[in-house]
C-alpha cells in the first residue's frame, strides 16, 4: 500500500533527526582524528589510536541506537494508526469504501491546524469510541471533529472526549452533525465547573434521562 503524504512527511522528519544526530558527533570524530595525528610516532600514538577507535565505536553505536529509536517511533505511529483502523472496521462492519473515507478523514484531522494537539492515531481512537457507542459510520464521521475539539477544550484524551460526545448525542437523540455544538456545550460546562470528565458524563446521562422522560410524557 502506498504511503500517504503524512506518512512520507513523518519518515522524512525521522531521517532529518537521524542526520542531526550524526552531524552532532562529526565534530568529535574530527577532533579524535586530529588528536591521533598529533600524538606522533611515539608509544603514545598507539594508545591514542586505540582510545580514538574505542570512542568512535561508541559514538557510532549511539548514532545507530538514536536512528533506530527515531525510525522505530515513526513505524510505531504507523502501526498504532493501522491497528485502530482495523479495529474500527471490525466494530462498524464498514465497507472498503467507507474505511477508505474514514482513514482519509482521520489523517486529515491529524493534520488539521484547528486541532494542533491531534494526531491521525488520536483521530482514529476518537472515531473508534464513537462507533463503539453505537453511532453509524456516517454519524461517526460527522461527530469526529467535534469530539476532538472537546478533547482539546476540556484537556481530556480523545477516547474520553468521544465517549462524552457519543453519550450526549445518544442521550438527547441528536444527529452526529450536532457534535460540534455538543463539544462546545460540554467544554463550557467542564471549564465553568469543578466537574471532571467522569462527573460530566454522569451529568449528561442523567440530563438525557430526564429529557427522554419529559418527551415521552408530553
């Protein structure tokens, strides 16, 4: 499967970071080489060369470990995203076309300048939680950005924000397209009170129950 532009950008960033590590030690290696030359043909030259060689090996070991760590992090990001999308497919029973649409949306949300703290994996997590709460594929896509906005505004993780958003939508019988309105209201409630995310979720559930009871008796 071809890499997306975002995946290519992450790999290029990892390569740049690896290059930076190598450049940061190049000066030390040059100094080691100069030290070995200055030691001259005395018995000290051998010990200097051995010391220089040993240090060089350690330096390159550090560079290799740093590079592997950077690239490993990039690959883990890809793996986490794909894992969430695979679970989302099983949860929703989405078609290949729907999955392609949700995957593209998750990547777009991860690059959305209005959501600076959101990654594509975070967006996928939010979408998965919305689907787990019973929202359809269309409703999940409609509600995804609102849930992520709530996560940012209320300083909670994407999963909890999606759970709160889905809970409110279900409690009041609202369409997924109302998720942004829900996010604004829940964020305001969270910031204007001492309620944490769990308390807020319980309050929404109780309010939803009262709303449904009133509607049924009207």
